[in-house]
C-alpha cells in the first residue's frame, strides 16, 4: 500500500527506517479521524487563497503556483497536500461551512489519505517523510488549540 510506496521511494536514504513510514501513516490517519469524530474541529481548517486580483485588469485569476514535483521544501509539500485534503473535505471550498460542506463522502480520513497518496508519485521523494511530519503538525495544531480553549473554559469559575 501507501506505506510500502513511501519506504520504496525512500530506500536510498539511510535516515528513514522501514517502520517510520508506516508509523507516520497511522499517525496521520489517526489525526484525521479526530476531525471525523468531532466535526466542529473542521471549522479550524483553512487553506490559502488560490486566486489573486490583478489590479491592472480588475479581474480575478488563478494564482501561479509551482507544480507539486517542483516544490523545494517538506513544508511546501505538506501545505499542498493539506490544501488538497481541505478542498475535498470542504466540497471545493477554502473553509468548512456546516451544511454546505457535508456531502456523502466527506470523511477527513478519506480526504487526507487520498491527498497524501496523490502526492506520493509526484512530490520529490527525498521530502516525503519530512512532509508527512509537517502534515501531521498541521493536522494536530487545530486540535491542540481547541483542547486549550475548552480546558480554559472548563476551569474558569462561573460569572
């Protein structure tokens, strides 16, 4: 499966242990499952704009972006994978909108899995493991923020 592909593409690097890819893959999917269990977390997901406004023509157009295979850092690869997953999860949008973004198959696990798999053959192979960790940090950050906010609300004395 996907873990084997990561291991195969990284075989030239002695830094990546065979178990690392499968452990990272499980961690990514476990993190995505949290968004399925608590859909309110999805409201904390967002992507960058993909359109830009040309002041000269007064028109909006697609922003020029390098191809996935041309990206130079693991963070850029992870950001692109996250964008792909959020677009799928949010029915093509940049933000989660309750009701509008709730389609038949809008599971975060499926969105993350498919976005990561689509990057495996295209992204620079030497960046894949680091990009996986960067993506995991991106998925976990909103969860940690929500936990801190909820913990703060629960420990406050009533007014």
